[in-house]
C-alpha cells in the first residue's frame, strides 16, 4: 500500500482540536452541508491528488455499512460523492471530515487561505497554515477582509473555509462566530 501524504493542520499547537467552538458547526456537520459544487471540487481534488486516501475512506465507510467497497466504487461519480458526503457527515467521522477538508483547503485553496490571513496581518507559510491561532481580530476588520475575499473567491468556498477555520480550534474567535451567524452569505 502506498503511503498517503498528510499536510499539516490549518493551525496546530496547544489547544488544537477537531472539535467545535461553543455553538459552531463540527467538521462533520460542515461536510454534510457542503454545497454540491464545492463537494464536487473537493472530491475531484482528492481523487486526483490523494486517490489512496479516498479508497481508504470508501473502504472504511463501506465496511461500517456492511457493504463491499467494490459496490461503492461501481456507483456513478455523483452517487458515490453523495454517499461519501452523507457518511462523512456522521458525528463519528468528524476527524475524517476535518482531515479531508484540511487536505483540500491547504492543497486546492491555498490562495484563499493566504488572502484571508494576509488581510488580517497574520504570518503564515506558503500554504496558508499557521502554528498558533492569534487573538481574535475585531469584528469590523474581519468583516472587511471577508468582503475583500468575496470579490476574489467563490462565496461557498469562503463559507466552508471560515466554518472549518473556526471549527478546528476549540476556542475559536468570538468575532468570527458572530460574523458566521449574522452574514447570510456565509451560511452552510
């Protein structure tokens, strides 16, 4: 079996967690609410860049449902993606959902991540990952950066990223939590 390359988390260090901040979506809930075009982008990217990982996920979910993996692999792309999205949307797969979201965001959406962090003046690597989550920015500054992102990137992808960003730290940012609750363009 080939070794699967795993990118670093969006942010790590003390306090890193795949679990949600107070009232925010868990990563599996984000996955279950992915808009279809975003889910298609995500699965296309993963199938191209991490086919072994996709096979492992299919095998795991199929065995849980007492299905042979070949049954799932023979489904049409659309049916297989819907099946994967549903399976990864289950609470017990929050870690798997977080992992797949991170691989896609860091690999396919690095420009979005960098634009967001640059707008906030947060140092990051070339992929848009950070070591430690800094203090929350002011809500007005965060809203300004999101407005700029919306002129350059797909709104649905921005929403997924911001929810994932918030969900991957147990503390999260109160200002981001408020913005995600209030701005209809950022709802999933």
